[in-house]
């Protein structure tokens, strides 16, 4: 669709519609237009877990989107608030975002999201408050391996670990995302690793494939040393380049990536509308799953 064609089209040429998992392949074009990293498997998973709303042009092609899905009894995650560049400044994104907010409110849930610099001002006007900032790091090569702390063992994570990983994750992420963790273990088994000591989980790392780079995350761990040991091994196992989204408070992670030649060209702001206990505390959250997944 050319910009001249879109500019001459009346706003009513697009209709609001529900988005379904079967549209995942078509929706990749929308995230690609924005320069984002998602593949069809990401769209399909999110739409299977929650509800997607969008606008489609007269040919049925999606031109705007938003998705919300539950990540706990009291929290909805909002993501993929996108409008194709040819159709911006028509209010599509704001209308779809409001649909997601209304659905969360009706279910008595808070709404969380990770805002880009472009979306942050809009979310603030709608009542979202900032919790913390994140840097998106991109790494083209493997960094120096870090030592495994004494008493810690790192091994591959499998489907048999999901319950233990989910229980550990709930303590530190502010979310309930067993389904997501199972999905990621299946998506990138080479990257999926768990750190244990005394028969208990002390940290884990997961990842997935992406359109332009492998995504590493989430990384949840009890200490910097465990997180760095998991990170260095995950990067070595992943297809390069890799990207990961790290809360700014974790300077040790950023320093390791920078030492390996990584750069942080983008930033995100974790924001919430309502009360979501635990979501504001990234002490043990060393990398998120990605803005679209929380």
C-alpha cells in the first residue's frame, strides 16, 4: 500500500476488527513496517493467549493493532500497539489502546506495558505511570564466559522444569506466566537454561528467534553472578546477533555486554495503569522477555 493511496483514502475506509491467531503471518508485515523484531510465532502466541483488536483496510489487510492478555489474576499485559506508517495520525492506535484498557478495567485488572519513546507521551496522558527504564542491547559476538558461582549448577531447562521455573518467576517478576515460559522453552531449547543449588531454582534464562536478531530473555536470578553466568552461556548458544532488554539498574549486565561490543540504541519505559504489586521491582529481573511479552 503506497502512501499516496492511503493519504487519499477516507478514514472510514478502514474498519475495526478482531485479530485472530490465523492472521499471524499477515501481521508480521505490520511489525516489520515499524522495524520491530517479531516473527509469526510471537503474534500467534499472543493472540492465542489474549485478545487482539485492529483496523483493516478495504482489502482486509491489517493496518493497526493492539493486544492484551492476562499475566496474572490482577494484571493484563498490553502490547503490539502499532499503526502502519501510511495510516498514522487518524487515532487508530489511541482507540485500540482504549479498548485494551477498558477490557482490563472491566476485569478489575491493572494494565502494564513497555513503552517506546514514541508511545510514552500518549500512555502518560491516559493515566499510566512510569516504574523503571530499560535499555535494549544488541550484541554481534559472543562475550567472555563468566564463572559459575560456587555451589551453583547450570543445565538445560526442559518442559519438566516449567512448574519450578514458574514458581521462582512469580516471586520476582510480578507476573504469573507459566504458559509463556513453556512456550519459550519450546521455541529455543538451546538457550533455555536453569541454575540450581540445593535442589532449588536460583535463576533461569530463556530466549526465542526473531526477525532481525535472537531475543535473550527473560533472565531472572538471585544475584548478579548467577545472572551473568546464565547470560554468557545463553549468548554463546544463541544464533547471533542477539538483543536483550535490561533494566537500567543492572549495571553489571550492561557492562558485560558493552565489553563484548554491544550497543544500546533504544530505550523502553515500563509503565502501569492501576495497582500491580511486584511489577515495579526489577531487582532480580535482569532481562525482560521483550516489550511484547512482558
